[in-house]
C-alpha cells in the first residue's frame, strides 16, 4: 500500500527532541562579539569577518528581537526582510571556515552543500530540498532549531546561466537550479523528504518554514573580476572584487531575482604567504598545534621551527589551493616521523 504524502500545515512545529537553544531574546551576540570570536579562529579577511559579523547579528536580532523595546509607534508592525549573503573568494580562502566558526559561536545548525550536485527536478542529481533535509539532520531532527539555522551553498558560481548562447538542451544545472534556490530563499514552507533520496510523489515528507533560515551562497566567480574591471578600469587586483555590483552578477549569469535576494555581498582575498604562515601557528586550532597534540597522543613530541613554518607555507603557496594545501604538505613531511618515532623522544 502506497503512503500518502503529508499535507502542508499552517504552523510548522517540532516533533523531535529539542536542541540546546541558541542565545535568545536580548542576549544575541553583537557584531563586535562575533568578530572577536572569528579573530581567534580565522586569519586575515578583516573586511569579510566584519561584514559577516554584522549581517549574522542583524539576522538573529531580526528573529529574536522584542518589538516592545521600540518606543516609536511608526515602527510598530514593520517587518524586517531577511538579508541573505553572497561570499566571493578563491578556493581555500576561508569561506567555509568562517561559517563553521559563526555556527559554533551561535550554537545553531549549519548545512553545507555543493551547488554542482544540484539539478532541476526530474534529472539525475540532488534536489534543492536535500539542502533542507541536511539542515534538519544537522539540527538533530529538531525542526524548530533547523528553521533558525544556516545553509551554505558552495560552488554557487557554477550555476551561472548561459543565456548569451542558444541552448539546444535543457539547462539542468544552471538557471533552473537558481529558480529552485530562489523559492527557498524567498521564505516559504517546503516539503522535505524524510528518507535519504530525492523527493518522490509517494514519499513521506515533513514541512519546514524557510523564512528565518539564513542562506549564504559562495564561490570563486573566476570571470567576475573581468566584468568588474570593465566598469572600473582604474582599480586592480583583489580591490576590484570589493566593488561588485548587482549588475555585474547579472552579467556573470546569476538571474536578477536571485541577485536581489542576496543583498549582502563580500569578497575574501587570496591568502598571502604571511597569511599561510600565521594559519600554521596563530589560531586556536592552528595546524602546527593540531599535529603536536596528535604526536603527543602517540607518545612523542614534535617542534616546528620558524624556518620549517616558512618552508611549509611556501610549498603550499605553490599548490595554489589556499589553506587546503598546508595540510597536504604537513602530511607528507610528518609521514616518516610518525611512522618511525620512538616514544618519549622529541623531534624537531
């Protein structure tokens, strides 16, 4: 006997065990508090950290704010619209790292999805609804907590449309997926499959309200710099990406409706050699600290000299994968040491 799909309910309530609540009411963190937390975890990217701190603080103040504290009668009943975010930056510059740090500070669920795996309904791949299903799982199946969470759609630039050219086939992974994401961003009640697959007409579903889910899109946007340079010929390098305008994104291939729903745009800079050196030693979870702790768990100690830090950072810089290259280099360096190390020894 086939199961009937559940009907939409006017109110979406959690039927699962409650998640530990994030900071509520008047206790939501200020932008300065969020920025200070990011400074202990993320190296550089000052402008991006400041922008994200303000945007995220505004979002949760909008959700948790108490209208009774506002005396101006002209503001009574005024609805603050959700301001979703677009992050622009090369691979390995820290987009995902920053968002994980913010979610940790706010104690909210975070779902990270890859736009390249998304396709229009009816094609092989994942539906946009799977992003919401993953968010519910990140919230330990607590719908109420998921409805206050964050969804990060990485590789968003890969969804650029191809409207300049005549298409002979369906745009399975481009503008069609942008339209599907737009529905989720606008704030609506979406049916999410409870199983592990795609949404099926006869599959059991549960409804989730996306009104207060913060959507953050990110990508490298490789060709966007050339579009901005045509408009601002006197600016060069990474400075260009700090001046991206909505019309630049539309020319790049993002549909205007979606551009309008991503009002907060910030660009992250490529990591420099000093940045990579700092990532190895300065943050709370710096890689050098992680590997030293790992070695101590194995019974021996290890020390990274300043010269080795510079050499590791230089090798990672040549890989052109940002901070991701650091771990690859250290793994290669530490392999023989960890394999043959004697307990109680200290290696330099």
